[in-house]
C-alpha cells in the first residue's frame, strides 16, 4: 500500500515537471518569435528610413562642401586648377556612391517615380560640374558666370533632395507609428500568453500540491496503522495472550541480555521460577476457565509486586512462571519471594483439592549470585529449578533460595 501511494505521488510530480518544462519551452519559443518580430520592425524603422535620410543629407552636404566650395576657392585662386579638378571629381564620385547606396534600399512604386526624377536631375548637374571642372583644368581660371550657374544648379539639386528627404522623414514617422502599434499589440499578446501560462501553472500546481497533501495524509494514516499493526505483532511475538506477561520466547532473549550485563558490571542477578501448587487438581475440580483465572491472578500479583523497569516477569508455560531481577541482593530477593507467596494466598482463590491449604498457593525456587565471567549461562536456571523442587519437597507454599550457585546452599522459609 505504501509503495503504491509513493508511486502515485512520483507520477504526479513527474507530470507536473513535464508541464512546467513544456510551458517554459513554449514561453521561450513565443518570446523569441516576438522579439525577432520587434527586431525586424526596429530594423525597418531605423535602417529602412533613418539611413536613407542620412545618405541624402550627406549628398546635399557634399554638393555644398565638395563642389560649390571648391569652385569658390578656385575662383578666388585659393587652390590650383588641378586641385580643384580632382576635388570636384572626388566629390562627384562620392555623391554617385551615396546615391547608389540610397537607391539600393526598398522603394515603393510611388516613390520610384520621384526617385527617377531626382536621379535625372543629379545626372544633369553632375555632368555640368564635370564640364566646369574640365574647363578650370584647361583654362586655369573660372568665370563668374560659371560660378553663378553652379550656385543655381546646386540650389536646384538641394531643393529636389529636400523634397526627397521630407518624403523619407514622413515615411519614417509613418513606420514609427506602425511600429508602435505593432509593439503594443505584441506586448498585449505576450502579456496575455504569460498570464494564461501563469494561470495554468498555478492551477496545475494547486491541483498537484493538493493531491500531494491528500496523498501525504493518506500515507500518514497508513503509516500509523502499520505502526499499530507492527506494535501488535511485536507484542504478540513476545507476550503471553492469556496473562499479558512476557512469553518463553522473549525470556530467552532477556535472560541472555541481563546475564551478560550482570557479568560486565559484576553485579547481582536473580532468577526465580515458580508454579501453582496442585494446579492439575485445580483444573480438574473447577475447570479450565477457573484455571485460566487462577493463572491471571498469579500474573497480577507478579505485576503488582515487581514494578521496577529492571524486573522482568514471564509465563514460561502451563502454570510455570519465571522472574529475572537485576541488581537485587539475597535479602531483597528473599523478601520479594516471600511477598509474592503471601500476596497469592491473600487473593483467597478457593482450592479444595490442595494438600497444603484451602486456597491457591505457589512454590518458588530462587537463585541469586554476583555474576562473573566464569558463570555458566544455564547454571542459574538449573539452581533455581533445584530450589523449586526443594520447596515442593519441603511442603510447598514457600520459597527456597540459594546464593552459592556453584554449591547449592539453600535457605527455606
């Protein structure tokens, strides 16, 4: 059951992980596509309109600074005719390159008509300027009429280019407006997509975590039931079902452990073995139900008398009981045995077939000694059993104790 619940939990976490992963991948793809779209719009705005305007302005500037200014300098003889010739040719070459670069950009059909007109104006002007440059080179001088003609032609070209610049500026403004509109639309789409994904992630997360919490609660209940069951099984494995005392199986474990501890500490250890006097006759007379009650009564006396954590009481089988006492000397062990005998008699369970009393009595054999390394593990049980036999031979309803485990010296009462 625990394995199945854990497997379900892992499956839910795995699917949640997949959902989050694919959600993030989706967001990444959508975000990338939107960013690329924004980049294209930015390129269209700045590189599609701003650069052409700059190119046209540079052409205008070259006409004034490279052509007209050179002709003025040549007319004032501030530079030689040869220098003027090469400067004008250089300026016209630059103008042609910039114009070629400008016309290489995308143009609409309406724009192409005016561009063709401007190209024709520039061609006529450039041819004129080349003729003037050649004249300067040949005559080594320039007439005032030529200067005026150049000024008029440059002004005319400037006027034509300004119209084209104004047109490109208007196009840039329009594209900026379109870009801003697309940008707002894209931002709304991104926001909507992100909001949807976040809502889905939150919803799935709440579901998953609620399921995890429910599964965890179920697991806790299962664990509690397993603990209770294990405790019952554990108790059943070492507890006598009738009396509630420890059974013979658990006695073997506790006896080895306590004897080993006493040997290490060089301390006292006591073992008592006791049984009910004439129990067979009691069963035959009163039946097994009353016999079970007598056994439980003796067990109750043992529990009430031996309350220390280091006192262990066992039902070894039938009407036979065992007791292990740690750190209890001969005197205290004898006192406890005497109290047990008296307490059983005081319960006054009628026993008409007993040969020693008209109530239920017990006999106890006690072996007590200071444990050492040479103490045999079985000798303590053997000596206690011998003391029990001595107590029965001495008339029952009594205890016999020995402290000389190697030589069974007994004291009876």
